[in-house]
C-alpha cells in the first residue's frame, strides 16, 4: 500500500478542500492517505508555522487561499522544498470569470453557509489563535484544553487542528529558567497536557527552523543537544510533579496526537 501525506491549507475551515480530496482519493486503490489539515491560514506568519510542519512531513500540498501575498509565499516555499502544490479552486474560478466577464472577489470562506456549527468552529479557531504561544493566560479558564511543551514540540499545529474541530485550545512554551504564570498553575476547568519529544528529533527540527528562517534572536543553546536534553528533562519533571498527562509526539502525526487528546477529554467528561 502506498503511503501519501496530504497537506490541506485553507483560509477558512477547510471543508470544501476536504470534500474535494476525499472525492479524488476515492479514485485510487491501495493508498494510505494521511491528511494534515491547516485551517484559517490568512497571514504569512501563520503560513510560516504551517510550512515548518510541512517540511517535517513532506507531501502533496493542496490549498484554497485567496490572499495573494500568502499564496505567493506558499508557492515559493514549496518550490524551495521541492514539493508539488495545487490551488484546487483556481480552474473553477478562472472558468467562471471567463464566462461571466467579471473578476472574482478575494473573499476567504465565502462558500460556507453560516450555520451554528460553522460559527462554533470559527469561534474556536479565533479563540485558539488569540491564545497561542502563551498569550492572554488570564483568559485560559475558558479553554477546553491547554498544551505545554518546549519550543518546537508541535503545540501550535496541534492546537489549530483541534480548534478546527470546535475545541478551544491554549498553548504555552516551556522557557528555560522561566516559571509558569500563576494564572496557568491555578487553572481548574481546562485539561492540561504536556507534549514531549525525543532530544534527537527536537534538535533536528530546531536546526531546520534556524536554516529556513531568520532566527538571529536565538542563541546557540537553542540547538545544543545537552541543553535540549535538559529542557526536556525539566519539562517531564514539571508534568510529573503537577500530575499532568504527557504525550510523546516523536513518532506521532498531528492527527494522531489530536485523537489522543480528544480521547483524554472524552474520558474526563464521562
């Protein structure tokens, strides 16, 4: 069986893209397709975070993005990575423009009916992005889930994936020498979960990050194996001391990590 990674990038919830890919895959036998969903990609900064994960697990990139700067950046980065990229809606929109004689409006998510479930997902995605990377911890009591882990342990992409399924997720990096805010330590409602990864894998991801972008603000210790091992050990010790569950994401896709987190939430509520 052929294994294929598909990265689906959308500036809305990604439902249209998911349906198109599902229909396409139905035409192929013996394909193990691993779909990575990246919804609400509307800025170059968000796109860069997504592309870090795309580079980690290469595959076919399909997108429904309308913002020209974001599209161009995606195309350029995929070309640099040697990855195929397809704008799946472009042929349809171009055909309509030719027949109608008028240009399409660049309106993200314009195809969706605004029903209650849609608004719920959008609210969760917006809330999650507003509380990414340690932002506004005083509001985290409203979260369903809080993810903690050292830098580059897949906190943000996992948070966004879960948000697209309606969960409000906050996340915070564990910074060497910095204590967690009392607002986080005192949380009662959200499920707090630690994400960890092998030192070897983390070093590889961080080195790739440094090579791919301007990361001049980071010290050499960011990729030092001994320092990374110490960071991870301190994180595991914190999780154990607080009694927080831990997921090792070294060999897990974002989807697998998210499924485990959803199962934890279900067991907690039952």
